[in-house]
């Protein structure tokens, strides 16, 4: 039941992500011209005589990116406009809001998938897993020896289940047994040498 839940959640999540990505990619492509948020001209004008410095932004084309088209209202009288505009530094800026939106959607999708996976691990996984007798802490050497003798006993092949989780648990138990045997061998050799 839990495997079916995980598969259905994965299918649902992937289909929702695909639909969202297609909508975000195809809707801006339908607009042939660039939107007004994608281009702008930014003019930085320093202080001039008794006028404080100011930054002006306006959505204009690249050829119109100059002080005369961007600075409105003009803070100086007509005869000082040329001197004031020579001090201003204008830069044309272009960005792709479509790319920004797609990247944000991909990022949020990955974070959402990770949150779903975390919720699965926190809520469903403890119900699936059985308590592991080998992970309980061993307090003294006698209990440690008992656990080693139990771990060394072969498990019947008919008891092995076909689920992936139980296969992983079986591999983990074999690894733990190998580590315990290696520790025992190392400590026995250490005792013999000393």
C-alpha cells in the first residue's frame, strides 16, 4: 500500500511539474515582443549646482537610452540641459523575466519534491520498517557476544521478502555482521600482541 502511495505521489508530482513548466514556457513565447519589464534605461545623475543627485529609470529602446529621453521632468532650465545631461551616466539594461520565472519554478519544484520525500520518510517509513534488534545499544561485552552469535546464524532464504526495503535492510545486516567480525578479529589480535 505504501509503495502504491509513493508511486502515485511521484506520478502526480511529476505531472503537475510538467504542466506548470509548459505553461510558464509557452505563455511568454506567445508574446512576440519583449515585455516592458525586460528592458529599461537607467540614468544616474550626480548633484548639479543646487539640485541633488537622482536616479531615473524608464522603459525605452536602446537607441533612446539617453538623458533627454529618460530624465523627466528635467530638473534644470532649458539652457543648462546640455551641461546637466553630460554629467548623467545612462546604461541600457536588458533581462529575461521568462528565464527568471522558469528557474524559480524549477527551484521551487525541487524544494517541493524534497519536502514531499521528507514527509514520506517521516510519516510512512517508520510504519514500513520493523524494529531492528541490531541497532539497540549494547551495554556490556556479554550482550555484545550474544548479538554476534545471533548475527552469525544464517537466515533462511524462504524468509527473505522481495521488497526493495527489505533487501536493503538485509544488505545492511550483512554489512553490520562483517564489521562486527572484523572488530572481533582486530581486538583478538591486539590482545595476542600485548
